[in-house]
C-alpha cells in the first residue's frame, strides 16, 4: 500500500506534468522533422525546445513567460556566436569562460534566472562539437529558436486550456508535505522517542512545507486573475491555501514538553491513542492533497469522528481514575492537545468540502487583506548584480568556479583522444552548484546514476529489437528524467543516461559499446574537474553566513511574539499584522534550517561549533511553535487580558534582543540579562492550584475554578515556555560568540 500511495503522489504531481510537457515539446518537432527526412533539423528544433522547457518551472504564468522569452533570446545569440567561434579554438575558449561566468552570475535574481543562465550554457555546450559554415550557423540558430518558440506556444496553449491545473497540483503537493510533517510530529508520542532524531526530521519536514507553501503563495498572489477573484474556482483555491497555512500553524501549536508529558501520563495509556489519531489526521490531509492533484472530490473518513469521540471518552475516564496532584499538569497538557486535535479534525473536514469546488462555497469568501504584501517583488535591478561582484558573494565565487571548470573541461576534451567536449562540460554544468553540499551530492548521484543508467540502457538495447518499442521506451525515459530532475536527481540521471544511449543507437546505428565507454569516461572526467574546482575556488561555507540567518530568525521570532502578545496585554492586533509576522518568522526559520542542513554535508573542519548551532536552530523552531500555540489561544485574551503578562513579555523580548546583539558582527561586549525573574501571574496560579486541589479532594471535578485554572495556566505555561527558551537562546548565542 505504501508503494501505491507514493506512486499516486508522484504520478498526479506537477513534476510529472512538467516532464510530460517538456518531453512532448522536444519529441513532437523532432519526430515530425525525422518523418520528413530532416533529422538534423529535428535535433536542432528539439534542442531549442528542451532549453526553453527547462526554464518553464512551475510558478506564476507571467514569470514563466518572461523566463522562456529571455531563454529564447539567449539561446539564439549563443548558438550563433558559438557556431561562428568554432573555427578558432582560442576564441571558443574565451567564449566558454566568459559565458560560464556571466550565465552563472544572473543566478543572483533567483532560481528561474539561474535556469535561464543554465539553458544558455547548455545550448552553447551542445553546439561546440558541430562545425558549420556561416550560412549553416545562422540556419541552425534559427532552427534552435524555432524549437523554443514551438515549446513556448505549446506551454501557453496548455495553460489557457487549464489555467488552474498547476496551482491545484502545487496546492495538493503542499498538503502532502503537511501530512508528512504531521506524521513526523506523531513520533513524539511513541513509547521510545529519539528526541534528537525526531527534531531533525521535524525541521527537515518544516523546510519542505515552507518551500512548497512559498511556491503556492507566489502562484496565487502574483496571478492577477486569481487575486481579482474572477471565478469561483480561483476563490476556492485561495480559500484552500489560506486554510492550509492556518492548518499548518495549528499543527505547530501542539508543541509540548514531551519528556515531561511522557513522565507524567505514560501510565494512563493515552499517549499511544493520541499517536494513532494523529496518524489518521495525517492520512486525511494526504487524501485531500491527492484529490487536489488528481482533480477530484475527496471524502472524509466516516470513522474519524467516532475515533475522536472514543479518544475524548478515554481521556475523561483516565482523568477520573488516574489524575492526582503529581500529574495534573500533564493532564492539562493532554486536554489542550485533544482540543487541538478536535480543531484539526474540523479544519480537515472543511478542506474536504473545498475539493468539490462548489460555487456556493466561494460565496462565503471575501478578500479583506491585500495579499500582494505577502510576496516579494521581482525587480531586476543592476545594483543587486553589482553588489555581488565581490569575493564575499557566494554567487560570485560559484560563477568563477563554473568559468574555470568549464575552461579546464574544454582543454581536457581537446587533449584526450576519447573526449567529447560537450559531455565533459555538460557533466561539470549539472554538478557544480553554489553550495558545497549540493555539488557533493550531485557528484555522487551523477556518477552512480550514469553507471546504472548505462547498464540499464545496454540491457534495453540488448533485449529490445523493435525500433517502435525502443522509441516508446526512450520517450518514457525522457518523461521520468525530466519529471524527477528536481525530485530525485539520481533516478533522473539513470533515466537520462538510458534514453541518451537509445537515442545514439538511432543516430549512429551499430555497436554502442564505444559510445557507452566514452560517456562513462567523460562523466568521470567532468566529475573530477567539478570536485577539484569546488576546493580550488571554495564556496562561502555555511558557518560564515549562518550567524546572519540566526539573527534574522531570532529577530523575526521576537517580532512575531511581540505582536501575538498584544491581545493578552489589552492592545489591538490586526489580522494583517499577525499574518505578515507569522509568514516572516516561518520563512526565516525555513532559511535557517535549510542552511543548517547544508552545513551538515560540508567537510568536518568547516562545521564549526556545529552542536551549539544545532541547539540554536532547534530552540528557534521550538520558540516559534510555542508562539504559534499562544496565538491559538487569542480568544482567551478577551477574558484574561492583563498587565500582569507585561513583565514576562518584556523579559522574553529582552533576552531575544540580547541574543541578536551577541550574534552581531560588532565586537562590543553584551551583558547577559538576569534569568531570575519574578512574574506576578505565578502567585495567582499558586492560589488557584491550592483551591483546585481542595476541590479534587472533595470530589468536585467540573467547577468554575477548574476552568479558570486550566485556561490561565495554559496561557501562563506558554509565556513561561517562551521565556525559558528565550533565556536558552541568549545563553547559546553567548556560547557561540565565545
């Protein structure tokens, strides 16, 4: 069942849509030209389509169009210039070096711009072994551009036919990541918990959710038709996204002191029941995500409500039979976890209803917030490029590294008798990435994938003799290669190597062992150059830039907490301020976690103070979870808003401010704040606890004191947790600075 579920998640995803679209864009003109006896022209058309298609990543439609148009212009110029430079090796070497740097530097403008640069380098690399006269060079450049135009027109036509399809798939993918995140949090409820491993898994899943939510946010809030609420479907898509973000935050609100929880209530036998129910909720979120990807209506599990009622009943029975003054705090925590699970159940039922896309549902939606504030502007200003022309810029170092590595690969291909210039350079291009960890991973996966892909391709050619079946297998390999390129790069390389071998079988019929041998040798040569270049021009190691990311995360968390605290101090809080600060905190945390994961894959000598940084990353995530938990109790602020919370709010913000200053580049000394604070709210809670224990001794379970104590203690606990974590972050920051 696990394999079937994973297959469904993959086959209905936008990754497969991208793969099919790109394969169709490449193969249609190639097969048509081949049928007409113009195979070389078909190859040029297919190359142009492939280069433009590789930049057509899922995102806002006008961003996709701008990227494809920029790629069209770039590949025409580079095909033309490369062809004219072929007569002079020195001129070709200069071109490779200069364009390697220039096309890599435009990556400062984001992932799509980096894809445009890579497409330009790709068309240049695939053209360096072809020699034409001037007329043929111009003809080839026009054919490559025509292939790109064909893909552009096809992509726009598909978008016009189904304008919401990709957004639906991206939304579904986001909910599937949320389901995985919920499953990872369920591990805290297991009998034997490996807390370090579980927190690491939770952080990784959190980064995935943030990244996928950011993609959907860009697609929704930067698509004019959707922001203007032009159709009921666009309004429902907006409702699904907003509710899914709230759902994710609500999942984060279940943050507890799990060690203490296990110590207090393990004997009740309730924790395994909570874990099982959380697993059921994850399955519900996954069901909704799959339904959105597949374009169908999802139905809630009819047994879910019965399980929730049973869980509530078991909790009440355990509270009556097991609860005493030694574990009362544990049962209060369980009560609030149960309330969160009830809320999550209701939210998931609402999302199930949305998948019907019923017009009546969209009538309830009204846009009260300017959503353009939630996305960053995409300005291509020259100042950003100029500011990055420095050795302190990671993208500058990467561009120099790419330039030198491509130049070295070019010279090696001219020296070695077996070298194919384009394959060595292509290997270098796909392996080298700005971050060391990605380059290292790509290098291993490229070598491994090429080997297994070569074996697979050779096996297919040995077993399959029918050309039509071989073409079908080649097309399937292309779809897998292009759809897996951002999902599972190793699988993509295996499929790509196999289909390239089949393609060469058609281009040069006969013994393919020579082609196979050359590809393997060229791949190893390109990998070796990429590996050497990474250390010859080292990237900016993560320990050099993670302090800035830590400061940003701490500052964003402090701002998030400051705004969330306002209702509890009797001050107004607008929904816009709340959502903007929440989004900023989550994005900063995702950036921090992503950098830390890259740091773990760097050489050990570059993992400076890794344990302290790890503790800081985990503490920041725990802090955000407790702040999110506090935000979920905003309704209680109407009853318990008081100036009594002000000392603990000021103290927590002070500790976070001190931590931020400790991590700054300035050398001035920062004095740690006192951790010994006396908060007035504690006295009131002690009095309520004494009254409550007396009531329990008298056999009174449901009283006004129980409710007041439970609610006020819940609020106070969150403020206490936040203060405790803020002190911990301050101490860790001092240790890191030392």
